[in-house]
């Protein structure tokens, strides 16, 4: 918004409209870009939050079902045949990767059992890293919006205050009608920055904690399963 336009508008209409829509329409192009960017960031963050919460909930449910099947007394070969043809995640992916390496090492006339335990550990470590990366994907966006959102809103605040001072200088009038539109624009930009940042920070902390918990469960299962397979390797030597 041009400062002279702000001043003339304020003088012509003492009861200025300061609704949210009017504040956006009357804002300068810079402040409009800031507001639209923060609004888009907020919508993007909520889409990521909902998607990640659904993914984590589904992964936790799959892990519970797998652990129930794994510790039910069902043979490892039968469980492997059940899961080998599926798209697995988390504990299921760990189990299939380890069993696949186990079966490959026992194929042929000369089974490669010498360093099988180490190979199985490496395979499961790679699978854990891949599954953790899948769960953590796009969480960095929440952290970025949470840290940068208030500063972007602050930029809009500074620009709005500058517009107010320019309007005062152009009109040579310090009445509230001249100052209020620019100040309101500034506060609106700050509010949008906080609206985008606060949910992003809270969701990032919550989702990161849940991902870490799932990662710990995968590491614990990998240790237990590695011990089971190592015992069988020693029995076959």
C-alpha cells in the first residue's frame, strides 16, 4: 500500500475497516506475499501432521500385530512364507530382510555360515535406517516452519510499521486513523507467523518422540531376533 494512499484513505474515512479480509486487501504487495506464504506454510504443515500421525498410528498397529504373530509360537519359516510376498514395514520388513539373508546363506552345496550373524546384523541395521527415514520424512518441514515462521511474520510486522510511519509523514497527521491500518497489518502478519509456527513446533516434538519410540522398538526386536538366529547358527555348526 502506498503511504499517500493510506493517508488519503484514512482522512476520507475516519472509521476504517480493519477486518481480516480488508487488512489483507489493503496491505502492500510485500506484506501480502508474507501473509500468503505463512498461510500456505500453515496448510502444508497441517497436511504433514495429519499424514504423519496416520502413518505412525498404522505403523504402530502393524508392529503390534507382527509381534503377536511372532511370539505366538508360529515357526519362522511359516511366518516368512506369509510375509515374503507382501509389502512390509517396520518389524515385518526387519524380519523378512533377516530371513532372506539367512536363506541365501544356506543355499547351495556350501552354506556361507562363517560370518552370517554379522551379515544379518548389517542387513537389519540398514532396514532400521530405511524405515526410520521413511517415518521421519518431511518432519524437517515442521521444524523449519516452527523456527522460521515467527521471523517471517516479524518481517511483515516491520514492513507494516514502516508503512505506517510513511503514511504519517505523507499526511503530516498523527491521528489513529492514519496509523491504525499499517499497525493492524503488522500485527496480522505476526499473528499468521505464530499460527503457522506454534502447531508446527508442537507437532514436530510429538511426532519426533513417537518416531524415536518406534525406532527403539525396532532396535530391540533386531537384538532379540539376532540372538535367536545366532543361537541357531551355533547349533548348526
